C-alpha cells in the first residue's frame, strides 16, 4: 500500500481512489492521520475525499477534522448519512460539534439526532460555554462496591463497550452517587475473589459540571490523571472528562493568548482556514487602536519641539529610549500574564509584584543606562561622533532617562494585567503592543522632562 504522502498528492489532484483502502480492517492508519491529509487541501476537495472513505471510517475520521469541514459534511451530505455520523459520535465529540453551532442552524441539526442523544445534548448545552459540562463523555463504566472483582469483570464485559473511558471504572451507590474510582490495572493485579470494597483507596479526585475548563486543566496537571469523573452538586456521576479533550482546551487557550499578545483578536478557525477579510478584521481592530495610541507619540514630541530644536542631539536617542521602555514593559506583561494563567499569582499579590518590578526596573534601567553612558563616552572620545561640548551632560541625561523609563515600563507592564483581571477582563488583552504603545508615549515625557532638568542653562 502506498504511503500517506503519496496519497496526499493524489487527493490534491482529485484522485480519491486510494482512500477506499482505509476500511475498518485497516489497523495501520489512525483516523487523525487521515484527517490531517483532508485538512491539508481546500474544503471542497476535502469534502469529496471524505465521501470516498468507507462509511465506517468516515465516522471515525469526522471528530478529527476541523469545524469548517464538519459543517460542510453534515449540511451537504444526505440527511440519513449526516444523522448516522452524528449519532455514532462519542458523546464528548457530539457536544463539541454542537457547541460550535449557533441559533437556528443548531436547532435544525439537532433534528438529525435520535431522542436519547438529542435530550443529552440539550441538557449539556444548558451549562455555560466555558464549563466542564461541555466536554464530558457520558459513556462510562460503573459497578457496585459489594461484588467481587470476578463478578464486576463479568458485569463490565456484559454491559459496557470498549471505549477510551473504560480505563477507569467507577464505584457508585444505588442512587448513582460517586464513591471511588478504580484503574483497570487494579482489577487485573488483584485476586478475582476479592471484593471491590477491599481494593478501594478512598482517593477519588473529581470535577463538578459547573467547574471551568481552566479548572480542569489545572486539576489534570496537579493529579497526573488521564481521566476524571464529573459530578453534579449532589455528587451524582454524570460523565467523565478525558485528558485528550483537556489538552485541546489548553492548546486553544494558549493559542488565543499568544494571538492576543501579538495584538490580534483570537481567531475562530486555524490561520490557513480563516477567510481573508475575516483575518483583516481581526488584525485591523488592534492595529487601529495601537496606531491612534502611537499618534500621541507625535503629539508628545510636538510638545517638546522647542527643546528638540535647541538640542537636536536629543532626537538621536528617541528610538533608543522608547524601544527600551516598550521592551521592558512587554517583558513584564508577558511574565505576569503567564504567571496568572498558571495560578502562580492572583490580584491579591499586586503589592508583591509592584515592589519586585520597581526593583527589577531600577536594576535593569541602571544596566542599560550604564551601557548608554559608556557608549556616548567612547564615541565622543574616539571622535566617532561629536555630541558637542556638553556631551557629558547628554550622557548623564540618557543614563537617568533609561533608569526612569525602564522602571516605568516594567511597572506598567506588570500592573496592567492585574488591573484588567480585577475588572474581570482578559489580562491577555494587555498584549505586548498595547503596553509598548503606552510606554512609548509616557517614555517621551519622562525623557524630555529629565533632559530639561539636567540640560537647563546649557544647551536648553
């Protein structure tokens, strides 16, 4: 059989015959690999390629393709086929699909589900969009604590399917309340005649339906689990959450944060699948905001035009000054935002952060100021550039300006995320470009104010 790269080339050319070989009996290719091939081509071509797959393989591949292709498959396929695919999905994949569909479109597609799945989707979609409930898989295995391991194993073989959630078995009481969880390995490594109650360890970590997805990421990391049970307020076991879904959440969150750091609104689809004008819209908003902010830089320089006209040498260092402040602010913002995302810091730690960043700013400013002072001195002494008779005062101005601006940059970059968090806004919106723009404007004011004080009576 030809390799996947060769098959991808055939798909691009519109030859889908090779896909017929990916039947249920083919154990060598994972559905995600097939999905990767489909997502590498235009959506229309991917749709035709998907339809060329054996029907049993289509259902397995569907969860791995992006939402644009999923929508096209469900909308443009015969109703019976769309209904089969949606009903055959695991409950978490089904919820993930319908969570991305809104309004009338969602209502229409819900009609493709059987009554059981439709009711389950309705129930889950009633929870907040950022809740754990939107990720749970309702297919899980439960047993009674009073039976033996042998009896429990027979019960599981008889009533439960082989699914990704079956790696952990849940012990519940007669009302369905969660008591404990048991890894399958404990079944295998214990005497079959032992009672379930004898192998319980009483350590069962769980999530609530109303917990946020971020809470889930933290708990999975903290306890090193691959699956966690999800209960309601009465401790009734309603589903389980698997680590693959949590990894997807973490990736989506980090992707949006990184995009915001760069001054871009979070993209709804992958970059290569985002429409051109949609991409322009996402980027233009922040660019306009930052452009207007940078216009204040010109205003600030205009305010000091007298000083600049008297001491043109000051203008030489404007790029150096504003870039140092912006860079230090961006550094601080990135560090604080990430620390808050990892729960290392909260808004209550603002005073600790402020003290730390003031000292950091002073130290970093002193280092950069010293370098600037030495640079001016060497250039003057070696006659590489003539800064005038008052070159020493110019060097002192640069020295103190860098200390003040870098300290202000680190302070601004660290405090803005905390203030935004205090007002329940996303700290990631205090992206590096925003902080840099703010520090650019205020940095000029600091620079020319210090220059006016130190150079007064000389070149000013």
